[in-house]
C-alpha cells in the first residue's frame, strides 16, 4: 500500500544558460552614462528642494524679526519727529534693525558713548520689556 502513494521521479530538465556578450564597451558606457544622468537629475531636484526649504525658512525668519522690531521702529520714528537731536540715533537704530531683520547680523557693537546715549534715550521711549530686552541683545558695548 505504501508503494501506491510514492510518486515517480520527475523527468530531468536540461537548461542552458545564455552567455551575455557585449558588442563592445559602448554598451557598458551607455548604461553608465544613463545611470550618471539619472543621478544628476535626482541630485539637482534634491538641491532645488533644499534651496526652496531654506528660502522659505529665511522668509519666515524675516517676518518674525520684522514683527519683533515693528514697535521699536514706530516709537523711534514718532520720537524723532518731536526731537531732532534723536534723528541720527533713529537712523542708526533703523539701519541696524534692517540688518537684523534681513538676517545679516545678530548683534551690533557700539562704542561706549553711543551705547550710553542710546540707552539713556530709550528711557524716554515707550517700549515694552520684551522690546528693551531685544535691544539689549541686539546692541552690545565694545
């Protein structure tokens, strides 16, 4: 009975592998060039994507810094209309704020006299504590 369940062996299959031959090295060069071109396309698209992300991040940073500095500009401009002695200080503060907003500088060094004059003048300007701290961080004494 057991012999009834044993199946007969399969017929042998003979396969012959085909040999890959190239006509010349030009086929290989063609494949390598195609691979290089594909890599360059992917690399270029990746670089463009990274550039767009950095540009968006820069714009967001500029908008945030502009919002931080808007009250300071308004207060200095308002005060400079009434006091002409502050006009040169207003120009300095606005120029430094422009550089800060555009991400060119993180802080600005002032000589001791100008620094003292700036912060004495700030006592007459209505600024919040946050704005004063930002100016303290932005303007540093040499």
